[in-house]
């Protein structure tokens, strides 16, 4: 309360953000968010949305840097292969499965 009265809102918000980040590690994790979207909207529900989300996941997988708090790149590549397979793109699925080594 003393910090709030003294105008220390930046510090308070930073502390809250850090604490919520520990309690909810996937809040800022793009990979987890895209995978959640893919899992919630399987190909039978909305193919266009799944295709866009898969493209987003592919872009994340192609980044040089990988989020530290995310699942492993290999697990995300495996999930990508499964989604491409479900979309009927066997060649792309095979390519993602081959990157699991």
C-alpha cells in the first residue's frame, strides 16, 4: 500500500506480472497459445482457423530463438506434424516428423 500511495505503480505491476508469470507459465508463451488454439479447433471444426494456427506454429518453429519456458522445439515439431497430417498434408507432416532428432 505504501508503494501505491507513493506512486510506485510500475513496481507493483512488475511484481504482479512476475508472480502471475510463475503461477501461469503459458500466459505469454506463444507456442502454448497456438497449440491450445490448434487443440481446441481440430480440423473437423474449422479448417481455415487450424490452417492459420498451423502456419503461426510453423513460423514460431522456424525462429532461431526458442522460448525458454515453452515445451521443447522437438515436441512442438511433433505436434506440427500431427496437425499437418490431420489437414491432409502428408509431405509437410513427414518433414516435421523428420526434424525430431
